[in-house]
C-alpha cells in the first residue's frame, strides 16, 4: 500500500492516460485488484482509498464536495492533470460529482453499478434506508458481522468464493465512524438533472442481478448521453468488476481504445 499526503492507494502500470479507480461504500483499493492487474499493461491504474478508509485521513463529516476536493488534491499530489475515472457504486457518484466540479480534469467516465441520484425525492425512503443500514451498528454489531451478512446479499448467483471473501474482508476493515458518515453522505447524492450534460466519452456497466443499481436505471442514464455506451453483464450483482473481472476489463479496454484518439 502506498500513501501520498492524506490518501493511501495502490498503483500499477506506467503508461498514460491514467485511470483512477473509486471504490464503493463497502470496498477499498482491493476492490479493484482485477483492474489493477488486468488494465495496467496498457494504462497507469491507480486505486485510491477514500478518506477514512485503509489509512487515508478522515474528513470528519463527509460530503460529496469534500470527497471531490480530496480527489482533486490526490491527483495534484500525484501530478496527474487529468484522468479517466472508474467509479463503482458511490465511487461512480464521486466520479460524476468530480466531473461537474472539475470537468477539465476528467478524460472519460467509466461508471459501474451506480446511479445519478439516490432515492429521488423520497425522503421517507432515505430515512428508512439510513435506519436499516445503521441499526445493526447501533445495536453493537461489528463491521465484520455486518460484512458477512451484507456482502452475499448484493452479489449475483454465480459469484466466486474468492471474490466474496475479498469483498467481505474489505468491508470488515472499515472504521464504524467512517461507515456511518459515508452512508449519511450517500443519501444526499443527486445529479439527476445534471447527468445529461456530461459531454465526455462515458461507459456504463451494470450487473443484471444488481438490485442496488438496477440495470434498467443505468440504461436510462445511458440514453441521456450522446457519447456513451452501455453494457449489462449477465449473472453479476452489485460488485460487477469483482464478480465478472474478465468481462469488465474487456469492456473497459475496448471502450478506451475506441475513444483513444479523443482522450489525447
């Protein structure tokens, strides 16, 4: 594990343009191990640990504005002026938010198992979601217990034991306060009205068995964009890039090759 100033991360490959991987709430840089291995022959692949995760400094109260600012500082520390952002779940939300705040720093967006808004305008849904996610911790459950219960619920039916074990291990390491803060941040996300304004090449990848970010929702997002492609991977749940790494990497490599001239 590497660390630069406030953020810990993993990195492989030397060639440009760089790809920065942004993990989900229950993940960390290890969530992108298949991409670090599978994409690094052609690209510099960097997987950060979001603030509060795996040795990255905490932000205290987490907001999307703070997360985007932290990502901007991280890129500056690495002397990366612009990159393709690969975000899964809330990582995809961070990628969107960052693009709208710092568009000149983003070459392309690769959005996996994510959405353009959380829960719409339904405040009751958001409230119930928070209560459901936080109640076990309030009752004294450890993150490891939560991980063993939660991770299998979001996976597809044919996920490998290794991928499941890796996902459980990542979630088990999240500090309780960080988890509480990031869950509270999640329900504030809303770029629904902005999403169609994305002008750069974008690749949306969904899992057909994902109930958290349904493929139908991601397909509707895709239809709002002029320079985009949409892929739905059969038998994959929410952790698409871990569950179906070969297919995911092939989609990403083909996407970047297709738009390579535009990304220069």
